């Protein structure tokens, strides 16, 4: 009787043990599944961000619209993983992509963004022949259209400026030994060119700037005696006439001009009689007078000058005589002084620079030591005064032009160095 009771008791304990074991196994299984889910939720976003650089490289050949979608996805992931962003410290660059080539390969050309959002490219060298042709780029179709009407004069090293009424004024330049003082107006509504009154002085390698009063100021350059110019003249679109105004303190070519927030123009650097300027001067449209301001820390020409959102001007690179510069400096209009800021990664001249919507400055291409042409681009952050990589351009080029399109995309135009026209335009 006792033995039967013990057997029943043991059997009961065995069944209870089996039940508890199965439940324990069930809970262990649930715990494993939950663990896998948690790991997947954490590891996958980290993997996406840590492989961001490889994704960018792979996607660099996709279209602009596709890459925009990819960028949006990555940004959304990064916003939810702030700590990982800080750890990876990736630059916020977009993608460089090829677009349709210009009909004519060009350098030493000019480019202007029309009020329609299209880009007008004029003149320049094509196979070392000066051009009077012009073509228009449409970002919506990524195509170029050659204008049936050409400029009257072939020209390189000229300028083009968009007037308040939307017309484009092309001035001066050079054509096979001839220095030009001619000027022409392009009307985008009729797609025609019309001659307007000529500059008072023949000039190339000058600058032209739209003033707040709607007039155009042309400054400096070189005349047909190969002398650098200090002269300046003003074009009035209402009367279509030129008037000489007060000259700069110093003659210069290959200088840079920046329009400040107060409407004054800051002129920096340049070349005269083989000597490189560190000087800077200001033009006041209200008085039509020039005044000198603080000197830069370095003499430079073939540099860039970019107006920042904070009102300061960033000057980058260029050459001091034959020395390529990686230095950069900031001009403060309130103090009238220059301060040194973070240096470029690579010394460069004949590059381009443009302010982005995020308030950073993008520097593109150019030449470096031993006249090697650069593939890379760099980003300047005004908050940290530091530079970071912005990816490689598809083609090495100098004396190119960067244009900001209405959708925020940048169009770079210019013949590839040592190329035969197979790479004349790209997008950022």
C-alpha cells in the first residue's frame, strides 16, 4: 500500500517537472526571440550609417533624382542615432554625377543663370578656337540646346551678368590677338543677341558686378597694350550707355569681387606687372569712390572670394607668385580687417567656390603643386572654421564655372584637362 502511494507521488512529481521544463524552455525561447529582435533593431541602422561611405561611392553614378531619395533615407536614420553620427563624423556631402556634355567643350567661357532657371554659357575656347556660340542648359531634362543666333564677336576671358530685366550683358574679352571693348545683350524671351554700346576701354580678365541700383560695374583687367587696368566703368541699362567712374587705387587682373551686405564691393588680390597683390579696396556705389581697406595676410591671385551668411568674406587659395596656397582668411566688413581661418587640405588655384544652402562653402577642383589638376572638392564650415572632404569630381578641370540652379543643384561647366570633350559638365 505504501509502495503504491510512493509510486503515484513520484509519477506526479515527474509530470510536474516535465511541465515546468517545457515552460522554462518556452520562456527561454521567447527570450532568445526578443533578443534577436532587439539586436536587429540596433545593428541594422548602425550598419547603414557605418557603410554610408561605400553607399555613396556605389551610388555616385545614379541620377540626381535617385541620389536625392537615398540622401533623404540616410538623413532620417541619422536623426534617430545622434551618438553614432558623432562617432562616425561623416561629412554631409552630396553626390557628384555626370550630366549631358556641352555641345562645345569650353574653357575661359562665361555662364549665367537665367530668370527661367536655365543656364546660359557663352564663348570660350573650343579646341583652342575662340567661340561666338552660346548654349542653354535645362536642368529638368539635363540637356543642352545650341542657340541658333550667335554673339557678334568670338570671345574668351569675358564676363556675363544678368540684368534686373532678365537680359544678359556680355562684355569685353579677347579674340585671336584682339582685345575687345564690344558688349552684347541676350534676350532669353526671343533667344536673340543685340549689340549695345561699347566699353570705353578694351579689356579682358576683368570683372563685372550687378549693383543694387541695377547698373553694372566693370573693373580692371588687361588692355590691348597688355597693361593691367585700374579703371572702372558703369553700364546703365536704361540708357544703354557706359560711363567711366573713379579708378581703383591699384591696377589689377585675375582679382575677385564680392558684393557686401551694405551694397559696397570688396575687391581682393590680383596681378599687376608680374607682382601679386595682398591689397583690398572698397567701392561705394552711392559716392562712386574707392577706399583701401585692410590688407590680406597673403598676396594672392587666381583665388576665390565668397560672401558668407554672417556678412564676412571667405578668401581661399590662389597663388603667391609661383607658390600655390592652401591658406584661407576671413574679411570682417565691420572691422575692416582680415583674420586667418582653417587652411584647405590641398593648395590650389584656378578653382571655384560657392556658398551652399547649409551656409557651408564648397571649393571645387583647380590646380595644385607642380600644376597637377585636382579631382577633389572640400567643404568649409563657418561655425568650426574647418574643412572636410566633399567627394571627388568626375573630371579634373580648372578655369571652370560653378552655377547654382533653382533646385539647389550645382552645375559645373568646363573642359576636362587634357580631355577631348567627353566630360564638360557635371552636377553636385
